[in-house]
C-alpha cells in the first residue's frame, strides 16, 4: 500500500518541459498524450480513467457530476487519506471536484495552513462584494473571527498583494511542508505558473496575459514577448517544483508528474489552449518517480493510464480504460476529444473585441487519435482532417472505429454562473 502523489503542472508544453525539467528523476514517457485540450476533461480522465465524452464532463458540463466513482472516492473507501492542494481555479469554481477528498484546498485558501489562521479564500469566495470592497469585507470578517488575528492579517496582506502572475506554487510548497502526512496517503497537486498570465522575462515588467480571443483581435498579442515570458514562468515553476518534489519524496513512495495540456503561441494562427486538438496541446510530459524507476519509455501512453497506475499501486480496484504504466501495457490507439469552447469564452471575445463568428465556427466537437506507433490524426474546424506521421491504414476510418466504441453521454447546456468576486479573480488570471 504505497503513498502516491500526482502533480499536475498546468499548461506546460512538452518541448519546454524537456529543457527546464532535466533534473526530474524517474521513468519518462516521451509519447504521452492527454485525452483533451484543457483542464476539466483531462482531470475527468485522471480521476475516472474514462474519456470525458463518455462520462459527460467537459466544456458543456464542467461539473464533476458523473455517477462513476472517482479515484479519490475509491481510495478514501479503502482507507487512504486523500488530499488535494490546487492552485487551479477550474477545480473549485465548478461543483464536484472535491468528491472523495478528505481535504480539498483551493487557490485562495492555500496560505491558511496554520490551524489558527483565518481562511481568506472562503471569505472571498463566499462573499458577494467586488473590487476593493471584497477585501474590506474579508478584513472585517477576519477581525471578528476566532483566529490568530496578527498572523491572519499578515497572511491576508500577502494574498491580496500577490501578483496575478503568481501561479500559487510557493503556497502549495508551504502547504505541503506544513502537512503531517502519514501512511496510506494520496495527494493531488495543481501548480499554475505556466498558465497565463506569464511571468515577464525581466524583473519589473508587467505580467503577460494571453487568452484565446487574442488570435482574432485587431490588437494581437506580442507573440515573441509572450513566449519569452512563458519560458521564464516555466523556469520559475521548475525551481519551485524541485523543492516540492524533494519534500514529497520524503513521504511518498511514488510521485507522478504530468501536464494537463500544452499551449499555443501562434501555431495554426492560434494562441492559448481553448480551441482544437493540435499535437502541441495534446502531447504532454509524464514522469513516474519511484523505487528503481528510470530511463525513457517511447511507447504511446495516455493520461488515462495514470488512473489505473495509481489504483494498482494502492492495491484497489478501479474500472477505467487505462493501463498500468509500470506493467509494460500493450500498444493501443488513444482517442482525443474536443467538446466546444471553454465556458465564458463569449465574455472573453467581447472584451477583446474579437469577431463572434470565429467563436461560432469552433462550437462543434472534434476528435482525433494517436496510433500505437505514435502517428497522430485529428479533425479541425478550418483546415480539414490533419495527420502527423505515416499510417498503414486509413486514419479517417480508424478514427470512426474508435468513436463508434465511445458511448457519448449527452448533457444539456445549462446556465452556469459564478459570483462576481470569483469572476473578478478569474478575469485577473485570464480565465473568464
């Protein structure tokens, strides 16, 4: 019964990972692919071992409301202590992502690790005020709360003064160090330094914010500056994660490090990761660190395999499509899915004064697959069917076969809303 940690380095491209994370020990999977292009459907796969389409958890239904048991629920039922420390707003803005976790800490609450600290994250998240008023309301709640007032006010100042470019990794590090891990532990971490806004290449510069609508705006983003700032943010992430990894290895037998998706910087005329299944988005880093694990594995694997791998290491049963990464699984073709634009994209296009037609053209689902030999084929909205590599058989026909095996769960589009204070924070980080 091993302790297992899964660490998601949000928006980290495979090519940047190979340069900045050469220090990370373990078995490297050089042909790992995400099942989709953004946080929600990828995490749905990590936690259920199934494609987002078949459990109905994706851009049209971002809540984790599927009837299938999650990995955390199964681990908890088996006696594991389950924790999640996430700097990713998507995993607490929508319902259900805390299922099965004994401790689930979101971005704004990561600093409240001292038992006598005021929880600023809950105060802000549950409040209705916006702008400066939300901070004043939270301060008033802190002064009235049963907490260590001096410590809490200092922590609150640090939180509210934090740059939007701060992805929360240092707070996750401190939370890990303050946690008394024991036996039979499962921990999920999300670090967001590689997510827009990016750290600038030089101190003193403003952070660089890049959203998908920038590709269609009359005021385009400076791609050279954005890519330079992105590389700087990846370097910062690598430095902090080196510390986190060392701390985790003191307690956890296995640490699985991965990215949920990549990022585009002008390829295909696109930026960010909201649209499409381009290989720069779906090919991701994946490293399993543990006793005796080293070297490079070139076979094609999927992030769905993380679900099965964790379950087997923990000695529990878990249904899913994945295979154990450490058992030399047989080569299989792997699907990738796109189920439409991310939530709040309409507001984003309006703010950037980008043409609505560009968004409308990207509403329909797309599918692709990576073959067992590493060749890649995928649908697009504007460029037709694309292939990378050589295929022995018709890739279009093979994709149709894989889709036939996928029982899509239909979900109704509904009206989703978040509080003004949460939306303001999401806009600061380029989400909404």
